[in-house]
C-alpha cells in the first residue's frame, strides 16, 4: 500500500493528465455526429500512433551493439510510422470527400 | 473540430501537424540522463520506410475497403506497442545487470569474505545495509507497465490482423464448442503468469547479471505471456460475426490507445499518455455507442460468438413466398413517387454502386421526386461507413438522415429502395423476441407505402437470420448486383 501511494505521488501529474484526457475523449466523441464516426475512428487510430514516440526513444537509447534491440526497434518505428502516416492520409481522404461536395454547392 | 464535417478535415490536419511536431521534438530534444538519442540513421530510415508504406497503402485502398485498412493500421500500432515492451523488458534486465546490481554483488561478496575471516565489524554491516537499500530498486511498477503494454498491444495486434482477414473474407467465422471458456482460461493463464512475473521480479533481477536457470525461466515466462496474448487476440476475434466487426475494431482501437498510454507512463512522456488515453476513452465510448446502436451489450460482443449457425437454422422454417418486381415496374414506382427513401447497406459497398446511386438520385430529383437516404448507424461494416461511401459519390450530406429522422419520415414515404441492406431493416428486431437481433433499433421501412429490396439473392444477411420484411405484401424483390441493377434502373427511369 505504501508503495502504491509513493507511486501515485511520483506520478501525480501523469494521473491528472490521464483523468483530463479521459474526459476530453468522452467530450470529443459525444459531439461527433454518427455521420463522422468512420473518419473519427480512423483519426483516433492515427492518433494512437503516438506509440511511435516510444519506438523512437527505444531506438535512440539502444546501444549500437545491441542488434536485437535495434532490429526490434527498427521494426517498431516502421510499424508505428505506417500507423500514423497511413491513418492520417486515410482520414484525410475520407474527409476530403465531405469537403468537395460543399464547394460545389 | 471533428464535430462538423466542414471543419473536420482541418482538425485532422492540425492533429497530423501536432503529431509531426511531437515526433521531431522527440527526435531532437529528448534527453535521458544528459545523453541525447543516437542511432539517427536507423530512426530516419524507419520513418522513411514507414511513411512510404503508409502513404501507398492509404492512397491505394478503395473506399469500400476502408474498415480493413483501419483495422490493419490499428494492428500495426498494437504491434509497435508490444515491440516497445519487449525491448524495454530487455533493457530492464540489462539495467539490473549493470552498476547497481554489480555493486550489490560486490558488497555481498565482501561481506562473505569478512565473515569467513571472522572479522565482520558492526560498522561494515550497517554500511552494507545502507548501500543495499540505496540500490534496491523496485522493478514491479515498471514491469507492470511493460507487461500491460505487452499484453494489450499484442492482443490488439493479433485481433486486428484477424479482423482484417475477416473483413477481407480471407478468414472465415470460426467457433468451437466452449470457446468462451477456453478464452477465459487463456486470459486467466496470462493474468497468472503476469502476476508470477511481478511477484518474483525483485528477487530475480539482482541475480540477473549472473544468469542461471531462474533468470532464463523468467524470460521464458515473459515470452510465454507474449505468445498467449497473441493467441488470445486471435481466439477473441475469431468467433465474432461480421455484424459485430465494427464494434471489435473500435474496441481494439481503444486497446491500442491504452497500450500507447502505458508507453507514456514508461517514458514519463505526456504526449504519448494524452494521445493514448484520449484514444482509449474515445474508443471505448464509441464502442459503447455502437453497441447501443446494435442493442448488444459489450459483454455479449466480447464473450462472443453471436449469430451465425444457431440462429440461421432456427429461422429457416419461416420462409414464405416473396414476389419479384421487374425493372421497368420498379422504375415506374420510383419515378412517380413523391418521396423516395434509399436505404444503403453493405451490398452497395461491395458492388461499388455509390456513384450510380447518386446518379439515380439526381435523375429522380429532376423528375420532382424527393430523395433521401436513411442511414442506419451500423449499416455497412463500420459506423458511418455508408456516409463515407455516399460522400465519395458527392451525395450531399444533408440528404443523409440518421435513423430517428428517417423513421419519422418513413410513414410519409411512398417508396423505399433497400440497397443491399438486410438486418438493419428486419422487423423481427421489434416483433420477434426470440430473434438474435431482437431489440436492435431498425429502420422501420415497413411503414412506407412500397418497399423495393435489391439483393443479390434470398440469402440471409450477416446476422444469419431470415427477414420477414421480404415476405410482406408491400415488399417486392429486385435481384441482382446493386451496381448493375441501379444502372439498368437509371436507364429505365430515363425512358419513363
């Protein structure tokens, strides 16, 4: 129990961030019309690509001789980037369709 | 900004820019204990390769295949999170083998030697304890985060790949008896193994540098968790029917978000944490919303094996007589109606008929017919799937009615054209308490004056149940591929 409270004290800012993010997430979703749920899902998909940052950190920290870590990290960076870039491009493509039509009107 | 279609695109770009900033910031500014990151070559090579693959995949994919794509990307994110956990596990082991553990080991030996010499002074023992307590790191917190990241990441990865395969039609629904019991057992084993790892981590790590059976066993246990998580991911998605796929993808999406958030905890990185949790909570809410739209409880979807075999067999006996309508007749019905409601479904997506559908709509409008689209929240394979498809075909989005609006207008509608939709217009959801979709909100098309249903065949829809609507007197069937039928229909209407 003591360790738990120490952990919480050490990470109190993080915990605030977590709670606020949860509320933000709920708020965001409840405002989005179901028309946009597909782009939303793919947008959210792109956003959780932030794991890429973790992958970069891992890569950056790996010692030059540690080939296993380098290889796995390299793979992680590639996968993460595909997630981020692909996610955003797909979302953009979807939303572009919504936009075109407005211009025409 | 995502709350309106107009501004959504800008919002997406802002998010993308933010992400780019976060990545660049991490690459150039991140410092850990005064040391900057290295291996820039590898990082940039990875980024470049990933970007190229990502853009290519995203540009090439057809609009109808969007759900597959999203689920694939999601899987990549999950795999990324799992890989990070694996590497960090290696680091943890490496760390403990370094300075701290070495110091403790030396201290321990020094103590032994002094005891052997019989000259163990009290002062030394006190000092030893002091130093030991300084170096005694609690690995449990870190390992817990690593394990959670690993489990969630790999479940998400394996699940997404299966989901992708299923949407593609490459992986068939597959359920064996007592599947959820097996699932629960696998999950239980994962939890037990993870708990075992956590309990023993502090005993094992100080000895890590010296290898030995325990340390190896410990690693094996860790990889065991990895393998079991992957297996669980597969088992978890396999039995879930196509109708539930959107829910699953959304759920896996939020899983990956949570995995990313654990990464944020691991590196004390607020960007990852915020992003991950945001997606996690948003994904969960979205999942719940979708479940509500389909009237399924989340538990129901999770424990799984919905629909399919059992329901199909039970409903088979009710097959009655249905009547077909010829193309010219259908054209006449539509052209002379005052108000036509189009109900698109997955059939439209498969046939890529959205453009022809828009053509039909324009043609009817020219003839003074009011045309609206009724969009069921889970029509297609993803919520809003139909909206995206129709938007691709330039259908104005104020013509798209959501379910409640559409149901309010249906009683005054002259003709309903159902295009490849089935379960979302099945009146059994309201009337038949034994039906597996009982209670699911549906589009009440039977309130309209005439219903024309275009389907490829009389086969039941994804939920695997017969649709009474097709046997009602006001319903006529128009068999064929949605695109061809619509093209012929357009040609016929031009002649009317």
